[in-house]
C-alpha cells in the first residue's frame, strides 16, 4: 500500500492536485508538518519504505521514478 503524506498542504489543495493529476490515492494530510518531527524528515520529498512488520527498510530523500519505486517495493 502507498500512503502519500501531504505536508504543509490543506485538504483542498490535495484534492485539487489529485484531481488534476488524475491520481487514485488516499492522502494523509498534514498541514502543520507534525510528521516531520515524528519521523525526522527535514527534506521533501522523502519516501519511507516500510515492510509488513512495520519496520522501515529504506529511506530515500528526493524524487523517485515509478520504476525506482517499483524496484524498492520488490526489495521489501
């Protein structure tokens, strides 16, 4: 499962982006960026790859292509 987190964005902004980009994703909206402190992610975008046991297996800072994301999933 992929759960994108929209930091520093309102739910209206996220809905507009999702509609324009024609995405089928359910977002976690974090307008106050409280997860930045929780996960220690000072840079955006940051991707956390978490296995089925809830263990963070990989952290990647920066933009990933679809192929790169699929490769990361295959390693989990």
